[in-house]
């Protein structure tokens, strides 16, 4: 739960440090432009969450926008009884699953098929182009993650890529801590030691810079239309 203390005036130079609950309170009081803080704070988390359920960029973009709009419209329902990120993840997953139910193109692939595993070369003979090798290894991690069955993919994405606590993943997915740990253990085995040893999963599925700015602009434009009506 966020540890929040009411403040009378927001210091615009310290927007990044304002607790979520204060931002929510200010938005509900009419400072709707401050909703952008939440977008920029959780864009990558939401992207990685939605990316666990679908892979087509246009679908991910639509679901992210739908999630933020629904979160904005239902913001009054957020009671600060859990982390805002947990609340947002739940909305995002529901939106993604609704989109998937309407589409037949999404099917999970079982990584148990050994032929589907992408092997990574021994880094002990790595060439001088470290950046290129790093980018390629991250690509391989992403491909391996895409092969995970859905129920393992979301757990792996939230823990290994997004680095959330087990308790928050448990609350977000409605699972017990032990169930999350079991799924995470199985997902790690599926990913294969070679991929995790020679790659940096923390950089997978980044959502920043121009991607972040574009989504923020789109969502805030929709919010402005909503507030004018």
C-alpha cells in the first residue's frame, strides 16, 4: 500500500516522487493533466503485462490505451487498498483477455518442444561488438519468452523482466504466493539456463522514449475529450 500524506500544492519539480495516491487524488479533484504522471510511471509495466498475452503491436497499443482510459474512468474506485500498479495490472489483463476472446489468432505455444528452443553461442568467444551481441541476446530472450505458455509467461514477465515482488504478482493475478513460485520455477526451467546465463532479461520489452511519448499523447488526448463532454 502506498504511504501517502496529503499535500496542499504539488511541487512541479518533483513530480516523479509524488506517491500514486496523491496523484490519483489530484486527478479526481480535477487536475486531469497529472494523469500523465501515472502513464509515464507505469507504461513499461503495463506494456510488459499486455505483451504477455499478445504480440501484435497494434493490438498491444489498443489494449494499453483501453486500459488507461478505463483506469481513468474508474479512478474513483481505486481505494489505495493495494498498489496502484496492482490495480492497473488487473485492468490490463482483463482488457487483454477480452481482446483475445474476440480474436482467434492468439494461441499459446508450448516451449517443451526442444526444437523450438533458440540456442545462444558461448560468450567466452564473444567478438568486440558487445552492443550487437547484447542486442541479439535480448532478442533471443524475448523469443524464448514468447514460447512460454500463457500462465507461465505472465508470471515470468512480471518477476524476471519487470522485477515485481512475489506478493504483488500474487495480488495482481489472484494466485497464492506458493503458486506464483511454482509457476516461476517452471518458467525458468522452460527458458533454459543458457538463455538466462548469457542474456539480460531486465532489458527485454522496453517501452520508453518515442513509444512512451506517443502512447502518452494518445491517451491524454482521449482524456481531454472525455473531460470536455
